[in-house]
C-alpha cells in the first residue's frame, strides 16, 4: 500500500470513528438553591448525583451562603453562562445586582428553566427597590403567580393538609409523564394558583386536590409546561416538600422533565427509586 492510500484510509477512519464534540458533550444542569423551609439545598444535590450517575449529565449545585437562611448571597451564579438547563428552588431572596445579572442573562438566552414550589416567590425586594421587578420572577420565568399573595391571591390550604395528585387524562401520553402513576399522594399542602395561573398557553400536566384542608379548597394544577416571556421552555411544579422527594412518581416526573427540558428523549427504562430522606424544617 502506498503512502497516499494509507493516509486516505486513516483520514476516512477518523471521519467515521470520531464523535463530534457536540454529541460527546454532556449537558450541564445548574441547580440554584436558597429556601428557608423545604431543604432544597439537601434534596437537589441527591437528584443531581442521580443525573450524573445514571443519566449522562453534568451538574453544578449552587447554594445560599453561608446557609439556607442567607437571603443575599448565592456564590457561583456565573456558572449559568455554560448551563444547558437552570433549575431553581428559591424563596424570598434579595440577591445583589451583580448576581441577578447572571440569572437575567441566562433567562434572556432563551434556555430552558425549571422551578420548584416556593420559586413562585423566589425574591422579596421592598417596594421601590431597584430590583423590585424580580419579585415577579415566578410569572416572567415560570408562568406562575408573580409572588405570594397580591392580586393573584397566591396562597395554600394549610400546613396540616396534604395533596392527592392526578394525571390530567388528556396528557396521559405526554413524554414527561412516562411511567408516572396516574394517582399518588404527597405531603405538600396544595398551592392555590388558579384562575389566572399558570399563564395562558401553559399545559397542565398534573392536578392536586387538598386532603384535610384548613379552609374550602378547589383543585389546582401542580405541574405544568410552557414557554416563558423570554422564549425558554418551562417546567414548573408547586410540589417540593422534602417528603415528596421520597415518592417514586415524583422522582420519575423530575427525571423525565429534566430530559424533556434539555430536548432529550425521556428514558423508557427507570433506573430505580432514588434514596432521598431529607427532613422538613419549619420556615422562619
């Protein structure tokens, strides 16, 4: 074999055997945690570890510092620049402008966003503050109510209640609900978001019915998808009590939703229930 032919074979071999950098790159999921009540900084790292171990993803978990009650500092938000998906579990933060800028840049990129429970009221700046607009994060980022109470009358049905969850029949074939039980129960007390939220155009996936509510209750959506005001894909759930993370249906919902948000096929085979045993703490 002459030198030319040998070189040609090497070149062709490289073309057929070398995987493109885009296909070889694992997607990066960045979790942003900071809530007083639901131990998101403990549950989400376990979920992140599962994504790395069994689902071929890279993860970064960012936490309020020095602890979960620290409302004005989440170090490392510059990681959002490289994120393929941002997952938020926040409650009443007051981050400085330079940290908010990283979140804003991510949202403006149109990349997908996922949120848990109290992220409907992620920020709590006083009236007249330069960053007051961030109090409506739930609405402009996640198609959820723009903060707690207010005109939306966003509230819940009492800490002594819990929630029966059901798949909306019309969404039974939605990939995000692959392998998710049709009916299940969680410890979360039901959030009231209707009639104006989630915003028009969102797709309801699951509804919740309050069990032993402290006042008259109506059914509410507890998980939905859609497109936010920046053009990014949204998955939002008002569930997220630490005991919810022990429920296999909830775990599978989250794994499925993360894949869907990333534009990946939802796994047909479940890798198995995740061991998540994190306590609930009373909010301050």
